[in-house]
C-alpha cells in the first residue's frame, strides 16, 4: 500500500494507516502522510484514492467516501490537537522581571493569573478547543500574506497558552499542534504570496519548518501583548485611543 500511495507523488510519504473503528461496521482508515514543504491535501487525496482502489480490487471493500472527516481538515478537532496535523510547533520565552514591568507595565504574577482565568478556566467553561487569547489574528494575517489556505486558520488557531510566575520573571509559551502550512505549491506560487514568503526568507523547498517557527514566534508575540494588556488594564483604553474599537 505504501508503494502504491507513493507512486503518485515524488514528495509524499505514507507513514502509517490508523484504522479507527467507531460504530458498528464503519471503519475509518486514517492515512498519515509526510508531505515535505507543501500542505499536501491534493497530494494525499490522489495517493489515498489509489490505495482504496487496490483494497477494493483485492478485498471487495467499498469506500463510501474518500474523506470521512477523521482527517480532520478545516474543522476544530481534538484528534488533531493530540495527534498533530501539518506542523506542530511550540514557542516559549523567559522574560526578566524588569522587562515585564518596563515593557508590559504589569507583573508576571498578574499575567499568570489572567492567563489561568481567561485562557484556561474561561475556555474550559465555554467548551472551547482553543485555550488561548487570539492565535487566529496572527495566523490569519500570515496565512493571507503568504498564500496559505485561509480556511486552515480554523485549525491553526487551536492551541494552549501557558504563563508562569518564576520568582518575578515570566515564563510564557504558545503551542500550535495543528498548523497546515506550505512554502511550495498551491497559493504560495501566486506572485504576491511568494513575495511575502521571500520577505520572510522561507520561499521554496526546505523552508516549511522554519516558516512554522516564524508563525509560532509571531503568535507568541501577539499573545503576550494581549494577555499583558489585559493584566495591565490597558486593552479597552488602547482600542479607544488608537481608534481600533
């Protein structure tokens, strides 16, 4: 099956197939691929279809649909948070107490308390799958500027923000388990999108991992700014004074 799948692509690799049996005689074989520097949905669709044709030929097993929504593509899903999809990235920082006070106008203790109350408890109470303040803002901006599939912002905004008061210093981190991105193929070949990737220094093959790190660092900066503003009581005033209400 691996040979059949990989015969359709020069870049895709079939890593494994996880058969998930949920209800009755419904079986969802979850095909897991490595797609290099492309997002790869078209790639894996073609490869999987060829494998399914072989299964039907040998076993008489009929696939009701090529996609059974266990991918899970363009929808928030716990399985993608646990298993990861696209690129999985963590970015973190340790900020000295003096910098927290001078630049964020607050304390590590206050930021930790806001993060716990808002991103952890508040998100849990709402039944959210995204335990963060606003990953979607940063992810959407970068996706639009670099030719990514905008619908994948739904997945890319999943993740957990943590904040710890370490004797006055602030440890802050963001986790993005489901970041479907590309530096080749699809919308990245559009002139303006390619220029955006070039500005970041991540256009072309061999750059997707670095691009994922840039996205994660951008999300970290934006998340820290918002949580810090909330802790300092600056959010509403900033919106009012800067005309961004």
